[in-house]
């Protein structure tokens, strides 16, 4: 279904056409060509020189990151429950087992307290987790300082899923650069896109070189094809990198617009009872990739699903918050540590349109629909 006001549509008004034409004219559209190293260099500079390997998806980056951390069949990997399935699926690809952890109410991301309780529980059973996957949902940074302190205390590496948080930061340090490895997504609906793609952020020496080797089928540097280990066809192609580079040049402008959209929603819904926004803590800077709200049905008189349907009838696209992974049928035999925070967020939350192309008039229309529904419930 096409919407008059989409949830998060890509905007191409920079150098995308120029760069993609150059990539096509070069004849190098696969995993060679100048735009791949240019994109990696530009992104590395943005991240204060963390090494970057651009790949064909954020999921590929997560999978490759777990491989680099030595995750194998039978291992346990702690993973945030309140997230998209791609955060946990690569754990299963390797024959390892996810252990799900609940969120905390401030950031909606992994609870540091429950994380430590989970580690202590697994250690008591003689199962030291092989890694921790923490996610920055909707662009809101998790409590990385507390999480990294716990991870270092128990000597467990951290894979930071910053798929939705390109450009978000804590005290000026970018999401994706706190953990041993970080992951970005450049999917079509993300804050910048390469049409499809991702990146692995390597914060320890040697990991980027190993990632590049594995991402190109682990081919040895010989005049014939020789492989000493299993590799993957995960490298980003040159055409995608050309678009990604053009988008990256506009990242700061895109973030400024998305943050402005979030502020506008807060103003337009300031008098709306029963609505709660996801808010930044001290030193936290969110890209507000998506503006999200929680609805208290007892006050508003209608649920998040009712609002979704009403907005859909007005050609306005929304989306539920992520259904926690510990509530997904495919993971019904996986251990979960925590309470009801993630479940409550799913039951109450909804994502509002947040495209860079969204106008203030569009936002007024969305707010008006909400006010009309509230008036009906009084």
C-alpha cells in the first residue's frame, strides 16, 4: 500500500545521481571501484577514525561481527529482547543461543541492571556468555557507559547494534564506537541509505582487515582461487557505495531535520493527554530516526492499534514498536531475564512518520486526526 505520508522515505537531493553515474561509467559495479574505499574513509573520519568495512546489509554486519568475536555453536550470546529479529537471528545462524534481556524505561534499550543479573545467572550455571548484543532503538542511545563497565568487569565483548542510530551520540562519542564492534544499517528506510547495505565498525586493531577478508569469500591473495577458511559474500558493491557516500555527505542535515520533526510533534501534541515521548538523557544526542510515542489508553480512550488504523485510513503510515523477541513464537524456548518493560512498550507504542521530506503541514494533519479521535472518546 502506498501512503500519502510515509513512515520513513528516502530523500535523494545531493550528489546521488552524479556519483552513481560515475560508478556506472567506470564499469566497476561489483565489489571493486573507488566509491567503496571513499565511503569507508568518509564514514571512518566521521567516527573519529574507527575502522569501517561497508557491507551489503546490517544483518550481514551483525553476522560477521559475531564471527569475528569467535561465537560458535553451543555458545550463549546475551541480546536485547526489544528489537528487530535481525539483532538475534545471526546468533542462531552460528548455532549459538540467544539469551534475552529486558529494557529499562528511560531509553527503552537494554537494562544495565538486568544485564548484570543475567551474566551472574549464566556464570552460576557455568555458562559464560560469549558476547553481548546491545541495540540503540529508533536512534536513541542505550546506556553504553554502564553497559560497557559491566561488560569489561566480566570480560565479555560487546557488539553494538547501531543500525538505527547513525549519527547518534553520548557526550560527543558516536553510537557504534563504544563496543568492540559496531553495526550500521543503510536500508531504504534508514536515516541515510545506500539502497540496501550496512557497515561494520571495528574498534580494535586487526578486526577490519579480517572482516574485509571474510566478506569477500575469504579468498587468499594468490593468482588463483584458494580458501583456507569459510568466507561470505557480504561486501557492499560500488554502485551502492556511491549512493551511500552522497547520503553520508547530508547526514548532519538529515539529523537536524529529524530532530526538528520530533520537536514539532512534541509541540503539536503538548496538550494531548496520555501521550509520552521517548526523551534524551543527559549528554545524549539522538538522531530521532523515528519519532515514537506511547499511548495510555485509559486516558486517550483509544489504543495504539486504533490510532494506527485511523491514520492508515487517512493515508498516513505508522508502525508498532518492535514486538519483543522473547514473545516471538520462533524464540518461545529461549530464556528471558527481566519484567514487563519491553512488553508494555510494544502494547502502548507507535512510530509516527519521520521522513526528512515530511512537512509541518503533514504533522499538523497527523495531530489533527489524533485530536479528533480523542474528542470522540470524551
